[in-house]
C-alpha cells in the first residue's frame, strides 16, 4: 500500500528507454561537440547520414541533442531554408521508429512498473 505522502515512483517511457538503451559505440560530450558542427552543416547541405557514434550519443545526451537542434536551426536560417524538414530529418536519423515491440519504451515502462508492485 502506498503512503499518501510518498511520490509516484512509476517510470516514464523515456526513463525506461534510457535504462535499456544501447550506448555503444561510446562518444564523449567533448568529442560530440567537436563533430557536431560538421554534422549539422552536412545535414543542412543535404546529407542524409550521421555517423553511428554521434547518432548514439545524440540519442542519449539531452544537452548535446539540444545543442545539435539549435545549431541546425541556425544553419537553416543562414541558408534561408525552412528548419522544420531539417529538424525532422535529424530526428529520424537519431531516433528511428522502433521496429521491435519488446524495445518499445512504453512496453518496458509497463513491464518495470508491474514488477515494482
């Protein structure tokens, strides 16, 4: 039975995903910042690829992800293009749609929350 004063400790889908997410190949934030300008420029110029270590890092590191979004928005403005499609492209490259139901963050969150009860 839950105490009325105790906080709700259920995992969100994002928290569950971060627990089971693959973080290899590893890339430090410093290395990410060294590479992000070139990656953003390439995306803004029409490239449709992000190297795996950078992609994995951006998917797991909120600070670097936000920096990449900001830089891509600025690059779009510099080129006088709509940032929406570029941001959507980057999101699709870094966060591809889940293909396995067992890897779904919602599935993982529900499973972990059931085990806690």
